[in-house]
């Protein structure tokens, strides 16, 4: 018999769906909404909080590097002030000190910039790795939950007579295909 014909001729079915199927679908939708809400509060918010804390730490490291750069600039201004007030007879000494000061400034600035860049790269790498790790963990948990829900749904909706009939049909189909070879 044609399934479409059965769906439209049986009085207690609407498009092949009885009340039990509609209730089951409604419960499935409700369970999905509850699970998504649960995962949002249990997994997503803590991960987001962790990433925010990590970003604040990075911002602090960057501000520390900027402070070191400002200190280096202050040292440069200090050296320049001392040089301007030096006497003429210490011009040779002042020139040597100025040269050393400039080199020190360049080294300090270069070191501060390199350190800031290294901290920034390391922090960005850590954030990306943590994001990927959390995403992979969330995917695995969602797959596990989906598999569990699907197996429970199939177990509840498929009775033993339907399982037996489907198994017999599969064996018949496999038997015909096997003996033909």
C-alpha cells in the first residue's frame, strides 16, 4: 500500500503524524532548548570570562611595556638636561656620556619593544590555543550529548516488532544481493 494513501485515509492522523509523534517532537524541541541553555551557562560563559581575564592580563602587560618606554623617554630627557647644564670644560666627558645615554636609550627602547611584542605574540597564541581547545571540547560534548539523545529517542520510538520487521527486511535485501555475486 502507498504510505501517502494511508496517511490521508486514517482518521486520527494528520499528514502521517499522530498525537504521540507530535508530543515527542515537542519534547525533543524542549529538550534541545534546555540543553542549549544549560551549555550556554555552564560552558560558554566561563570560557568567555576566562578569555576576558586573559585579555585584561595582556592589556596589563602592554601597559607595563608602554610604561617602560615612557621611563626610557624620561631617562633620555634627564640625560639631555644634564648634558645641557654641563660646563664647557667637561664637553668631552659630556659627549661620551651622551653617546652612552643614546645607546642605552636605544637598547632600552628596543628591549622594551621586543619584550612587549613577545608578550603580545605569546598572549595571542595562548588565547588562540585556548579558544581552539575550548571549541574542540564543546564539539565533543555536544556530539556525546547528541548521540545519547538520539539513542534514547530511537530506543523509545522503535518498538520490538518494528525492530524485528526492519531486521528481517535488511536480511532479505542482503541475502538477495549476496547470492547474486
